[in-house]
C-alpha cells in the first residue's frame, strides 16, 4: 500500500466509530418504538459507516503498524468495539442471530487488546472519551445478554461479570474525568452520562434474560432502576450545561453527544419492559425523538464539513489529504 493510500485511510479517525454508535443506537430505539422504516434506514447508514471503519482499521494495521499502535492508545479506539456491539444488537433484533454472534466474537477479541492499551495510557483530568472504557465493556454485556434468551443461558452468565467490570471501569473513568468538561467540552463530555445509560441497558438486558429469579432478579431490577436514575440525572445536568454554555460549532466529537442521547432513550424503553415501569416508555419515546433531531443536526454539520474539505484549497492534493487527516482534532478550522 503506497503512502497516498495510507494517508487516505489515516483520514478516517477512530472517532468515526461514535457515528456508528449514534446511528446504530437510534436504529435500535426506532425499532423498540415501532418505527421500523426509520430503523432500517438508520441501520443501513450505520452498516456502511461500520464497514468503512473496519476497512480503515485493517488497512492502517497492515500499512502503518506504528500509526495503528499510536491510535490504539487513545480512548476513541474503543469506539470500534462499542460500535460493533451496537450493530450486533440491532441485527439480533432482526433475527440475524448468527451475524450478531459473529460480531460479538469480533468485539470480544478486539476488546481486551484495546482496553489494556488504553488503560495503560490514561492520564488525569481526561475528557469524556475516558468513559469509553466503560462503554465498550458494557457493549459486550448488552450484546451477550441480548443473545442469551434465544441462544444460550451461559451468555447471560458470562455477561454478568463483564457488566460488573464495566461499573468498576466507570468509577475509574469518573476519577480521571475533568469536571470542567461539563461546561466546556466539545461533545464527548456527554459520554459521562452515556456510559451510565449503557450500564442501565446492560442491567435491563440481564434482567430480561430469564436466567435469574428470586432475590437475584429483585437485586438486578433495583440496580437497573438506580443506574437509569443516575443516567437521567446526568442527562439533565449536561442538558442544562449546554443551555448555559452553548457550543454550536460543528465538531466531530458531537457524535459522542448523539450516542448518549440515543442510549438514554433506549435504556428507558428497555427498562420500561424489563422492570415493568410503564411511565418510562413515553419518556423513552420523547428522548428518542430528541436524539433523532440532534442526530440530524450533527449529520448536516458533518456533510457540510466534508463538502468544505472537498471544495477547499488543495482538495484532492497532498494538502487536502493533510486537512482531512487533521479531522480527528475536532477543530472546525
């Protein structure tokens, strides 16, 4: 692979996985809410983006091992795992169990490699992307628990310790998180709430798996409701912070805002069924439409950004490629 092709694959940042996560979870939400046409449309978009991300992942690994290794040290690398699990959940809803199991296997293989790499390089006063160590882990728990009812009970049993590990990793990320990001973050600060929302979703899937009964079932129900309550509290705090300190310019990391919005909606819808709390269903539906509206705004911003890169000075030349490679910084220069 020549240098020009390598640079083009470099232009696909790891954070592209956040767009797959955002689009995929809204597809899951639309299915739960009964809007299957919208769900399938989002699934197609998420699937194409996932393929692009997977090709970039493999191409960079083959062409530039040092560049791939450098990327694997950063939290956005874990969006590859989380995106794969979200896509698997949606395909499982379609009844594509074998494909969903294959995606679970892919995610399970990549997860320990990337997680260890990221954990070894985490520092202090981190942005919201630090919570991806929890999100990727809980993504595995969600997909495994989702597959359990029609595949094998052992998947739910295996998902439980992964879920607990995800909660521990949330605590580690929270310890490292810079609180100032709540009012100054460019978009990925929302992952602080999204990580709690996917933890609630994982708990709801474990609750619905049918593996536990009696005291274990009651404990899981309580944990699910507590986690969802914390996720909704984060949602309120982050939303108020956005109103007080608007950040309206497009940033690639805004996809990491859309994902928590959609995840909170899906966690509410899933918990409404699993824990039999009826009032959570209309709340989840309302939050889903909020997430869809923000998805549309961010998608328009992304298309405008790509159009300017294509039309700007140096488009198609080395300078144009360099500008595209600079996209992971999230700056809208």
